[in-house]
C-alpha cells in the first residue's frame, strides 16, 4: 500500500508539471513564471526554497547529534536569508525586470563580472541539488525496504523531477510548491501528533532535550568555537542571498510589495516549521533509546524514516513519505531550474546572439538536462552527509558573489575593477586556506569574505583602468529608466540588445 501511494503521488506530480507546461510560452514564463504569481503562491514557493532534504533529514539528524548550536546555519541562518533576500530583491532588483542575477552583474559592471559570478552561482548548486537527489534515493530505498538501491533511487528521482521541470519550468515549480505545501505541513504535523502521544507529550520531549544540553544555542568554548559558529551562520545567511533560485522565487511575484511580504512570511514559516522534524527525530531517542542511539552513531539521517516505518501505522507512513517527497521534489525542481537558467542566459546565450525566444527556450531545457546529469554523477559519488553538502554549497557564493552584489546595489562608487578584485581575491583566498590549512583558526569562507570586501573597496577607490567609468553606472538611474519604459508599455531592451 505504501509503495502504491508513493507511485500514485509521483504520477500526479508529473501530471501537474505537464499541465503547467501548457502555460509556458516564452523564456520569461519558464524562468520566472511570467512574474504574475499572487502572495499565497509566492509565499509557498519561498518556503519551499529551503524545506527540502536538508530540513527533513539533514537538520533533524544534525540536531539529535549536536543540538541547537549544530543547526545555527539552518534553520537560523537560512530563514534570515529568505527575509533579507526578499527585502533586498523587492526594493532594489525587482524593478530592473531581469531574468537572472547575472543580468544584474552585467548591467552594474560588465560582461567579465557577469561570467565570473554566474560560474560561482552555478558551481554552488552542485552540492545543493546533489543533496536533494541523494535524499530522493534514500526515500525510495527506505519505502521499498531496500528493493530499490539508493543509487537506483537517485536516478529514478532525478528523472521524475527533470521530467516536469523541463516541461513546466517555474510555472511547474510554483504550482507544485503550492499544492505540496499543504501535504508537507499537514503530514508533518500529523506525524508529530502521533509521536508526541508515544512520548507522553511535547513538554516531555522538550524537557528531555533541555536536560541533555540539546537546547544550548551559543558555543561554550573559546574563540575557535565562536568563529566556527559565526561562520556557519553567516555562510547560510549571506552566502545564499546571491542565489538564482531565491531570486527567481521572489521576483516571480506580480508586484514588488508581494515579493517582500512573501519572503518575510515564507522565511518565518520556514523557521517555525523546521522544528517539527527535529522534534520527531529527537522523540526517537525516548521511544527506543538503545536502537536509535545506536543508529545516531552509524547514520543519523536514518533516524526519522526508521522511526516512522517502525512506530506508525501504514496510513501515517503514507502521509509522512508523501510529505517528504513533496518537500524534496519542490526543492530539487527549483534548484535544478535556477542554475540551468542562469548558465543559459549569462554564459551560453552570448554564443548565439541572433537566437529567437523559442529557440532559446529549447536551449534552456537542454541545459537543464545536462546539468541534471552532472548533478546525478556528483550525488552518486559523494560520501558527504546531506546537511554538509548543503552547508558547503554556499561558501563559494559567500566568497565570490555576495560582496559584488551588495556593494553594487548600495555603493555608487563600486566599480568593475573593484568587483573583479572582490571576486578573484575572495575566491583565491578561500580556496588557498581550504587547500593548505587543515584547521584554520578563522574559517576559510570568512577569510574569503573579508578579502572580497577589501578587494572591492581598494579596487574601486584606486585609479581605474583606462576606459572604465568611475563612479560606476548608477543603478537607481537604470531602475528609473526601466520603470518608465514599463509604464509606457514598452518592452524593456534586453541587456544583450534583444527584445
């Protein structure tokens, strides 16, 4: 019964995605859902940005092992990221009417900055999407009681997500997010209710966790522990702001006001709801301490699914795994789409300057297929945990893309020379520390962030190269120009000269 429920659920998801494909007529529909989504849908899709494999399996497994201080990156950093990113994009970038963050970097700086930052953003998705694919393999393996090996489950999951995402694009992502959010929330709360009855109530679990030191948030050690704590928080909170999937979800709203409020609501909802799988997973240590404490030592990611399979009726299992599949699929579809759109728009498109919109839409879909294949190979060969794969994904964007994005938006003197110094200096210092120092006192990504800031400031204040404007192009003037063009119903000129 459980397997058939999962099969039917997957078929329905694919059908919804194929229906969404009928609403996709051009690249704007595919990339940002035509920028006409209402508040409830955008809120759901912003929530689904993070509520995937790492929230269900990764965060809960890390919590039962390390407590609250172990999950400072997610949900604490992740939820703040959604709020900050939504306010930033809604007030600054929304009116530019661009498809990707790479378009912003080209408008603000030049083609070189666009390419470098786009490559950073695309590279960061390798670990992030691989974590979702790895979780799909885990779910299929657990649901079938080992009949489907984890590796085969990864391949099957990747093919299913690829099918509806390649046809429906952001429309499919948005519609499925809105449908699946109800399944996720209802399913998780129902399982939490059942599990709390087995433990004697929520207060019993919370008191036990507090007595075990699992609710201690701040580090108890010295400078090294504090720096690692801050690095984990900052990496997720700031490093994930220059991400294409966050940008797409926020800017798919039909107005800047909706974009801002949806991100605030989605971030708050995510923060509160992530504690549900943490509660369920920790409850396992009260229900059967010997079994689950042993499982924590071997593979803590299996605590939650094993608890549900062994301690709840089949109906509850169907609800749980339906919710898990909803969370992972909604998250993985958008994170497959985002880097594919960015790479197509900001890297590949320059090689085909005369390409039409429909031909470019086909090119986006082909890029999506290629990126899925690369991610699948990476996931099949990676031994990192789901939580670590996600946490490590944002180090590259923290070191290489965050400073050019924020300084470019808020500092008029930020120049192309400064942006290039920030990108190259931040990435080089981060990679060198990672490669040469086994346990640095200051985490490598924080050093990369600091060097990136110094590079931006020094590179912008020093004499500029011949032919480079200084101060840099005024972003606010461009926003005003684009807003005026839209007011007069004129299609804004494409950054590459296309309409």
